[in-house]
C-alpha cells in the first residue's frame, strides 16, 4: 500500500487530545505506521492565537491522493474543525506532506504534494526529521535532515519544543 506522510496540528481546546483523537481516527483510512513526538510551536501568519501542537504521522493507505485529501477534510469536520480564516486557529489540521515519491499539482482538487511550504516550517521538519531523516524530498532532491539544518541555519535558532 502507498505511504502517506501527514502533518497534524491543533491549537484549540486540548490540542494534545485533539491530535490523539485524530491519530486514532486515521486508522479508518489505513494503518498508522508511526507517529513523531509532539511539537509545541508558535503560530505562523496570524500571531494572536494560542500556540500549536504538531506532529507527523506515517499512514499506509489504500486511498489515492485526491481521495485521501477528501477523507482528511471530512475527518477534520468530524473532529470539530470549523472554517475560520487563513492561518487561523483550528481544532485540527490534517495535511498531506508526501505521498510515496509522487509530485502532484492538482489545482482543481487543491492538492499539492509534496506540501509546497514544508521546507519553510520548523514545526513540520522537526517531527519529520524524527521519522524520515534520510527521506529525499522528491522535488527538492534533499534529505529531510538537510532541509531541517538549512532552515535552522537561516532561522538562527530552533523555536519549536518537543513535548
């Protein structure tokens, strides 16, 4: 079965519990192979909101990418996500970071894999580096460790903390 790498985040209610519930619910979409440590991160884009708790999950799934995205959006709604605004607070956020080694640009389905901003986000790269340090980004041709180190050099210091 294909392997989907998913990014999860929450900053409303009890974020850790929200992530636990989401990971449990993901088992309906395939087999959760591994989960990275939870990371506490500052919000990006819109600062006037609580910190986020993030993680990365490896999911072996029979769903094709567009179907998986649709199922993830349904799951977000089931878990209590209510649309707000770009970069706003959320009960749960489920993103496809990678899907095997595929590169997908489907503007109609709003599906972009690898996730177009993952290399700029410590809250994604840090937990991803725990699970797949040697995985080579199919578009950028660099390992996750190399991307993480590059981001840390550019940022100056880590801002995310392992919980």
